[in-house]
């Protein structure tokens, strides 16, 4: 089974069985802190929802029967959201985009039987990086124009390259790769050149996200939230939840990190927020299964 299929399948199976075993959210472009977009799974579908700053009320932006929509990513202007829509049996996943209020939904990829997932806007809003297994069984990083044209493959390893995140200056893309070991954080130039390994060891490092000033990268390591300098130095563990946290996302002002935390009984996954130093944890959503947060810059 392809790894991204497995990751999403486990999420929904976990919801049904109240057993949580989860994978790895998105770039912190500079600005004020707006809404947090995330995916909420209810019964046999998942949709894109938002939680507004300072309140606990949530609103859905999509409601697509028999489809699994997740992995929202705001553009730097905070006006558009790219996201993934999969069939219920995961035979196909495509990249879509919509306005920040849920209007004007546009399908960007149309490759039958392929998983195109994990969209990430470039800072200028002209391109979207994403993960594709069109050359399967491997996963690779691709980029395309914001309208879905000019799809270009950036990585060519026979393994798992996924979760791309564009640096705030637009020159680099961070991602997760198992090309040298099981899941480390790597960066490439925006044309796919100069692959550089930032983390190494026996741990599983996933889902990098840049700070708005590009100085640091947050990521999950073995189910806890970490951060490091963008050159891979000075790693700091921020949470100590014994493997229950994943998908960190910097706030646009760089002072907070949103992430997923699994409840101790394994029955819920919700959105939480901490300060960038790991203190001051705040519970933000309270449904059964809310995952993959991304913060709107305003």
C-alpha cells in the first residue's frame, strides 16, 4: 500500500475504531494571525474547517459527500486555500484550491489513479509544490503553476519524498525523505537542485514547517514537536507527549505553533497551540478528529 494512502487510511480507521496511530501541517508566511484551517473527519468523509482566532467555534468550508478533503494550505496573502480531495477508497487524490471563505473551488490536477497530495503555495502565489506518485511506487516532490499547468518533477529518488514546504523567501523547499534513512528532513533549491540533509539518526522526522522569517523549521520527531535552525543546527524539543503529537504549523507572527495532539486515551485528535518556546499549551478544537492545521496570514 502506498504510504500516503496508508497515512490517510489510518486516520479514518482510527476514527472508526477509536485507536489513534497517526502520521505527520504548513508554511508560516509573515503577517498577523488569522483563522486556522484544518481537516475534520466525521463518519465516512472529511472536510476543510476553520477555527477563528480567540474563539472555539468552528465552521466548515467544504461539505463533499463521500470524499476525503484534508491538508489545507493558505497562500501568503491569506486569500486562497489549496487542499487535497481523495476518493473514499483512496484510488485517486487531486489538488484543489478555493477562496478563504470556501467559494470558487477549482480542481488543479486530473491524473487518474494517482495520489497528488500535500499542496504548498510558493510565497509569490504563482506556484504550488505537492507530492505525487505518478511515477510510483515512489513519492516525489513536484511543482506546478497555481492554475495546475506546467507540472514539473523536482525529486527522482526511488523512495519517499513528501510534505513539501516552501521557504518564506521562495528559494528552497523543505520536505521529508527516506532516501538515506527512515524519514529525515531535507531541503532542495526551488528547482530541485542541491539536496541537503538537515536531520539524521534512528528517529522519524516528519512534516517540516518554516518560521515566517525563515530562520527556524519546526517538525515532528517520534510524535513530539521540535524546532531547529533552518540549517539543521540547534535542535530543541518543544513537547513531551510520549509520541502523541504531530503536524506543527508556525503562526504568521512566528510566536505560536499549532499542531495535533492525540488524547491520552487515544480516542481524539485535536488542534492545540503552544508558544514558539513550547510553553503555554492551549486546546483549540474539540471534535472527534481534527487534523493537519494551517494558519492564515492576515
